[in-house]
C-alpha cells in the first residue's frame, strides 16, 4: 500500500506536453511518433533500429544532458578557438550525464524525409557492480527542471533506463572479472609446446581422466539407468551438465596448465573447452563439454556465440546502438557537434584525450562523417545568427519555400504523447532542407547517396566553433564580411578585469577610449562574463602595446595608472587558453585568469613564437553577452 | 539518512576500508532480515486492519508548503524535541573519499565537508515530538519534505549544481523514491548567506544606478531603426502617444477633448492611473516592439517616463506622465523603490524550505538525529552558509544555530541498558527501532510488565491519529525521522528519564540524565571518533568507546607516507617487499590501499619517511645502473610514481576537485612531481580498532583491498613495542 501511494505521486502530468504547444515546425501537426526506449523494450528495438540504420542515408543524433556549463564563460563562446572550445566541451562531458539519447536514421528522397526516430532513456546503472559506467555525475537543477516541464519521467529513467559501458570500460571490465563463462569459448593456440616431464605427467593424467569420463557418459547414454545410479556415476566421474550436454570441470592452478589442457583436448573432436573465470582474474577451471557429433558441436558453438552476444549486450547496453551507427559508416548529423560528440566519446568510446587533434582523430576512427547542422547553417550567410533549431527551421521555411514532407513510417501503440527526443527530428528536417539548398543531396530519387558523398565530405568533421567556412580556412587574414563577421587573430584580443563594480561594455569602452592612445583606434569591448571584458584591437600591434602599458604599471599614463591602482588587470589570449588547459574552472573568468597568471609566473615563458590562430568576430553574436 | 542506509546504500559497493567494522558486517546481514521483516510488517498491516493504522505520512511539496509550515510552527513550539533526517543524492564523491581508518580527525571533517558541499539533499524529514501527560504518551507529527535546489533568483549558478552518486540514486530508487515529485514539486530554498548576498547585490544595483534607471532595460538599448517596419511602427506609436499626451494637457487646460483611439489600439493602450499620475498601460506588444516604444518615449517626450512594474501575474509596461522635472524625479524614485521592494519580495519568497530550519533554530529545540554529523553538515551548507575549513569552527558555528543536538547513535552505544537490549548488535536505525520499540515497529501489542517500560508514541497526521502507526517506508526521510524520535524517547526512558512523573513536559535539553550525551556527534563512525560540539575538540575520554575497544593500535601519521601513480597491478605485498629490501625487513608497519592507484605506507620510524623521500628523489634524478637495479625501481617504474607525507593527503582531501582515482586527483590538485616534504604535524596517536579486520575479508573487500600486515611472525619477536599483532590474522587470511 505504501508502494501504491508512492506510485500515485509518480504519474507524469500530461497536460502540459500537448504537441500543439510547440510551434515553429510542421512536425506539430502530427503525432510525435518517436519511439521511447527503456530497458524493457531495448532488445526488440535494437533489431529494429539495426535495419533502419543500415537502410537509411543519414543518422541524426541528439542528446539530453543533466547540465552544460557551470558559469557563463564556460560555455563555448564565439571567440573561442577550436582548442579552447574542445577543452570546454570536454570539461562538460566529463562532469555531466546523458539521460536521453535520440537517434533518427533518415533518408531524403526528392521532397520527402523518411525518418525513424527513437529516443533511448539512459541511466548509468552499475550493472556489473564495478563502479562503472560512472561513479557519480553532476546535475544542474535548471536542466532537470526544464526536463520536468517537458514531462520527462525521471522515475522511469532511473528505474528502467538503459545502462552502458564505453569501449574502454568494457576492456577494463574484461580485465577485471576475467572472462565470464559463456564468452570464454576459445580455440587453443597453434604453436606446439615443449613438454617437461611434469607436463607430460599432467597431460597423461588429464587424458585418462577425460577418457574415463567420456566412456561413462557414452555408456550411460546407451543404457537406460536408474536416476540414482546415474547421479552417483556423475558424482564419481566429476561430471556435470552444461545445458543438455554432459560436461566435466577440471580445476587448474596455472595458465600453463590451461595451455596444456587445451592442447590435449585438440585430440578430441567432440569436446569443447570453456574457461571458468576466477574471481580475482585469470581462470580457475576448465569446463569440458561433450558434444554428441560434429553437427552437434557446431550447434553448440553457435549456441555459445549467441550466449556471448547476449552477455555482451548486457554489458554494452546502449553502446550497441552507438556501435551500430559506427559500423554503418553513415554520416552522423548533429547540432553543436563538438558538445554532442565530446559526450558521446567520453561515455561510449573512451576517456577524452587532452587535445582537440587527438579527439578529432579518435572520433574519426569511429564515425567517418560527422556533419554539424550549425556549420551548414553558417554556409547560408544570414543564418549564422540562428542557433536555435525551431527558429532556424522557421527561417528556412520562409526563405526557401520548397516543400519538404516528413514521413515517419513507424507506428506507435498507445496514445501517450511522445515528445521526448523531438530535437532529433528537427535536426533531420533542418539537415534535409539545408542539403536541398546547398545541393548536397541528389534531388532525384534514383541517384544514390554515394554520388553526393563527395559534396558532403567538405562539410563533414568541422569542429571549429567560430565556424569558419571551409573555403576560408586557407586564407589567413582575410576579412569575411558576411554581415558583421570579421576575422581577427587572437593576438589582438585582450581580457580585462578588475574594473569597478558592474559595468556595461559601453561604459567600459568609453572609459578606455579616454585613457590611452592605444584605444584611439577602432576597438570593440564586450563582456565575457559579469566582471571580465574582452577588448578587440582592430589595428594590429595595439593589443601588445596596451599589454606593455599594463605591465609597466601604467607609466606615463595617469588614467591607466589610476585604473590599475583600483585593481584593473589584463591578460592576453594565451592566458585564457592556459586557463582551459589547466582546467582552472573558477566560476568567474576573472578569478580563473588571475590564477592562470599566478601559475604562469612560476613557469618559464612559453614559446611565444607559437602561431596564433584566428577567430571570427561577430558583433551581433556578442551583444547578448551583455545580458549575462 | 540513517546510518544503515549510509552503509548499505553507498559504502558496501566499494568496501575498501582497512578495517571494516564488525558492525558493518552485521548490519548487512541484518539488513536482509530487516527487509523480510518489513515486508512481513507490511503484510501484517494489510491483513489486520484493527491493530496498525496505516494512513500516509505528511508529504510536503511546493503546493502545500505554506500551510504545512504554519502547522509545523505550532507543533515545533510545543515540542519537547524534534527529530530530523535527510536523504541525499550521494555520500562520497570518489571512492578514496570514503571514510578510512587512517583518516585523521581533521581529514574526517574534510571528507564530510566535501560530501555536504557536492551532494544535494532531496528529502528532509522533520518530526516534532510532544509529551502529553494526560495521555501518558508522546504525540509525533512526522513530516516528509521534498526539497530541490531549484534556482528561483538570479545569482551564483554554481550552487544550483549538484553531484549524484550512481549507487545512492539506485539506492533511493530501490526504496521507491519519487524523483519526479522531487524535481517538479520539491520546495526550493535559499541559505542565509545566499539571501544576504542576493540582498547585497540588489542594494548595490539600486544604489549604483543613476536616476534614469527606471527602465527595466539595460543601457545598451539604442537599437537602431534599420527595418522599415520598425520605422513605421515607431512613427505610428509616436503619433499615438503624442495624441494621448496632448489629450492629457488638453484636459488640464479645460478643453473637453477626448482621446480617440481605434478599437484595436484601445486594447493595447489603456489609460490608467499609476501612483496618482495618468499612465498608458501597454499590453499585447512583443518585446521588440516594447523596446521601440521605449526608444520613442525616451527620444521624443520629456515629461513621459517609460516604466516596467510588477503586476499580479506578469510585469506591466507603462508610460507614465510626470508634470514637472521634480515630479519626474519623484516618480523615478518611487519606481526605483517599487522595483527594489519587488526584488526583495522575490528574494524573501525564495527562502522556501529554510523557514523550517529557521524555525528549528529560533525555537532552540532539542534536535535529535541518528549518526547525524553529515546531516547537520548538509543543513549548515544548504541553509546557513559555506562550511568553515576546520571542524572546530564548524561545530562552534553550528552551536549558535542549534544549541542542543543529541545523536541516538551516540546514545545507544554509550548506554549500557540500551546495549543490553540491542544485544550488542548493530546500532543501525531500523534495527534499533525494531528492538527498542517493538510495539511501534511491528504493531505487536505486548502486555504486562514488559509493556510498562515502552514509551507510547501516538502519531498525528492532519486529523488522523494512531498509537501504532507504521508507514513502513524505510529510507524515507520523514519516516526515518519518526523512527529516530521513537528510539530517542525509548532510550531516554531506559536512561532513567521518567516522562510520567512530570505534570507538564520535561526539559530534555537540560535533563541531568542526558547531559553527558548532548552535543556529541560521531565525526566518523568508522573510526568511532566523537566530536564535542561545545568545544570542537575530539572527545578523548570517550563515553561511547564501548563499541570500539579490544586490540588497539596506534596510527602514527608522522610515520606515514602516501604513494601513488606506481605501476598498475603492483600489489601491496610487492611494494612491501621492495621497501623491506631497502629499509630493512621490520621497517614497514603496514601498507594500505586507498584505491588501486595509491597506498599508505607506515614506517616503523619517523626518520624513514624523509629517508625514503630523499632516496626516491635521488633515484629519479640519476639514471645510472645503480638506480636502475635498485630494489625501489620496481615501484618507481614508469616515472609517474609520487610520494608525499601525510600532510599532502590533507591538501588533496581539501580540494574541491573529485577525480575517481586518487592518482588522477593528486595530479589535478597540482601536487608537484615530487611533493616537498612538508613538516608533518605531530598528531596525538590515534587508537584504532584492528580487531574487526578479521571480518573484513568478505568477498567484496578481498578484490579491492589488500592488506599487508606489519610484522612477519619471527620479526615480531624482535619488536615487542609494536602493537600491531592483531593484524596478523588478517594477513593469515589474505595469504589463503
């Protein structure tokens, strides 16, 4: 009755999640046929999604996490280089957890998108009791509250979410538990071993034991015997049953003995050896299973394989889906790919490497093509501000009126409204639209995807947060002037903090303008967070000059001197990068920079000849930083 | 959360302690029997409707918080004591952050502090108990508050971020914790320091702002009119406002001109009065349009003020007419005060659940908990402010808010009478409850003499009352608090507190029979270390050490070295072997795994600590054959092996970072490759129970922990001063 009471409170309020509340997409006209997957229907879904993944042209993915960034400056900002953006994404991926993973295999045929959306509910349950996949994870209450508002059922997720292990964790698990029984079907190594006297004695003993056991087994098969007698016989011969087949366990005390027994068993074509793992690693016994014929042996080996697969599925859990996507080699479409794939890499592949280059190559070995719709949107100039999926879809709908029809063939039972994971449909839709506009995908239904892959190639695997379009990557110091975006080397960026109280960017700019001649040129001032600003010197060399003035304590410049005495500090972009490299994730950027400067004073000056990358400076994009 | 939950839910999966208390073992064994017991209880409740009443506990969420709080005020005011209990999202942020035998007093506090800082409290049980003389029974009012750190006001975002320990979440799930209810409907809260900070920020903002700050927009509003639509819109609105403005002036001048508007704009622009001034109420505009209107007002009308004030449900946008410059200033001031007051109200409203804590604090009631130091630390961190850096500062500060705290775990372990009843079995909450209060726990009516000593507890929830209430919802904070209170009342009775004698209620806070137990808490149950809240010191003449005796050994922190980052899979026995080759076979007292990446090594002599650190450094610096062949090279292989004195362990524990493995943690904290030998502070030798180590070698622990005891039997003869003889059984078991 207690149970009942608690379950009563559990019911998800369904009123607020009616689809008509969501505007901006033609998706809202029909039912959200997104299949919700938990532990209970995972096995059946896996088969289903497998066919869809292999039959579709693209796979859209979208993750729902327990948090993203702890303070405003820790999110990927427009002035971040790829390296810095990766370090930020890495920090988030290591702390937060994925609770929903939406996967949508889809194809684009003329003006139709055929989509098969699935939303998997995940929970890092420690199925193997080994502190894996995750000892603990962070949550941001705002994220949880937002999910709750969408009607997300946390109880279902925690009680019935699918667990998983990353590839690296699976290896570690194998290492630690030894091979669990069904998986350990093994073939002996081919190299013949040199026997010592003790070895041959051991082998002889085992051989005779096996022979006796085999004989008793075969004898008993012929005669119909009394139950009691057959049981006794079994006890005497040490025989057991493995499934329906007789088996014999041989205790072992070294790996050498394992080798010897396996070699001995090669003589017997009807025996299949299995390793029984010991608790502390290694094996403690070999179980020999007797098959009745060659056919039976094959059948048995197949059975073993199946068992192994089943066990693997239990261990890998949701990762099976990630592996399926990986083996399918289909292009994977995501929104804000660097964030999403940092999570995917850290949860399902391996711990994140320390540099973006390693990350990129590690990721490319798993997913050959990753396409960021965000990046594609930037290809269409005016869209580059739109960072929100429904808004982007609406925009495209207004500008490019070619109709695109979404078709979701799968049928969902029950009348529950299934909105969770709908972003993955938005991503599919947006991608399909963008492909039409950018002519990535052949418009005729006959042409297959392979012809278009080369076009897509140049959009794939770009992780630059400032979204330098691929063609511009070659140029170094060119101003791209689509709207207000301009390219600038990070050498011209200076971080400023320690100004009095709260100040708006505008106020700060006017204050700076009057203080020193370096500010007389064209500058831009934006707030990176509440008490740290970033200053862009459009004239080259001025940033350096300003830093020199700051380092000298403002000699010959009274206004700067005053500001320094009030606490003004400045740092170059390299310090900012170092903050991220050293993981100084202080809540306030000013504190973090300060710490990085302290640490730096202990170290010899890094090679300052290092080539500095450029970023895109977009005036509009930064204005909203003021609202922080 | 009671102790059994702490053990059962989170400690067991990663048992890694040098010595797992005998109690732990029994708790676990007992827990199984408890589960069956509780299920039979539930069964019993269902089948016999007469004996046990089973109305639900009072669950409190956002929707009924206000009324529940008002009721609670009365209950707490009349109460003789208030039992509390918390459920958290986790206990340890990393395996090596669990309690170890080797944790010094200060480190025990650091571990509790880390836990209270990282995890969230999701359920808060409050149960006031009042003695009713005419009924000769206690009346309990169990409340089960769902709380959630939802961010209601702007501020420091990091305090709305919390850690979840996977095993703890699973543990809560096992007991049907309703996460949906907690996240959707949980009562939010604001600590005292958060409130102060928010009010400070508010004051700064309103003081700083110049008079033109009445607008709710930020200063960077000079949106340039680029789009044709914007220009047209602005122009139209300018005319409309001018019309209205002229209309007002016209009225003043006595002309009977009325302001004519078309129907649709009448809905959008309505003339109202704001603070005795005529005003236009703007409704149905988009935020972009409102920004344009603001611009129009600012640029074209000197005597009009654009204002954004809080209405009943949403904020209201107004254009207010001020007839002179001084009136305009006055209006600005009024608006400012209005905004300020409104923001203040918002902050006050965000206090939420802290009202309950403030209530407990202001009533100065006796607070009863079970193994409650962690609970109290959570209460401090969540509702008062950041935890001080030392245990002493912390408890002295706690005393200011809660002058009387009593812990049933301390009471049960200290009182011989209770120990007799518990038959020296565990003092876990549910166990103690079942044995001390059988009439409540199982609804069984005992008769005759035995019954006389049993304190009657009547439960009241709303208007329902019952003498043998049992919701059976173990590990639900409200029910756990109720059990704690019942155990306390019964323990008091066993200690000789006679409730029946007094005509009115008993002053338990000052009762002579309880004085020696009040304000004592286990800082760490594993170590049996008790902290005296009045002094902030470790209680040395421990009244409660009864459970912790037998063979004692000394842990000499100054003799201890921390070693980490050595080659993986290197066993403690192998490490020990290497060290013995260098420093002599009796040089190592014990080696103890923190986790698979780190060990503590205790040397027999203090000098050996520095000897080792110096030797390590020389070996690493030189690359000659001697250093390669040196016995220690096996440990130093890989070049990532670090060593440091015990003080560095403290530094690492005090860091806010929590990496799963100790070696990663140490690296992240930034301990240099070879940590400098800081002068170890000589700590009073601590007595530790090693006897229980025999129990430790259950299967879980065997995989995780490797124990190498100090002395090989023959050497033991040569070192009679060593008291580590009791470790020998452990070794014997290990070598099996």
